[in-house]
């Protein structure tokens, strides 16, 4: 149950970033996966999660870099992706330093 990342939509890419970032410091809960599904509108979020689960960090960075080079090639498109990601990740409550670092690292990658 994997997904072909070469044909991802913009929202599938954002979902990938969110799942990957969330799993950096712990296992993703069903509630968090549902949150990502609602924020991105990706109905088959399990395929995105399966992709993240099936790759290592180097492969994840390569996927992010490939998508960025193909679809986020202008400063404006990169800024839009960062803003969209930030807007999706704004949640109430206190966030750990590790969660903040994960978000910052993903923003730097894109």
C-alpha cells in the first residue's frame, strides 16, 4: 500500500511533510493522522503514512528535494508552501522543543 510520489498533488506533498515531521519524534497517533487528513483533504492518508513508514530519512529528503525542484522552483512557490504548512500546523496548546525543531527543519528543506 504505497503511493507514487512522482505524481503527488500539492496537498499530498503537504500531507507527506506533515506525517514525516510528526513521526520524527514519536509514533503518529490515529488522532494526529486524522488531523492531517482533515487539514490536507487527503482521503487516503494511510497511503501517505505507508510511504513515510517505508523509507528512511535520506529517501524522505530526496523526495522533498525532488518535489521542491519540480514544483517549488520559485521563491514565491516556496514561500506559499511554507505559509500553507505553517497554517496547517498551528494548533492550540504547548509544543515541545523537538516539535518546533521538526517544523523548522521541514521549512528549511522546502
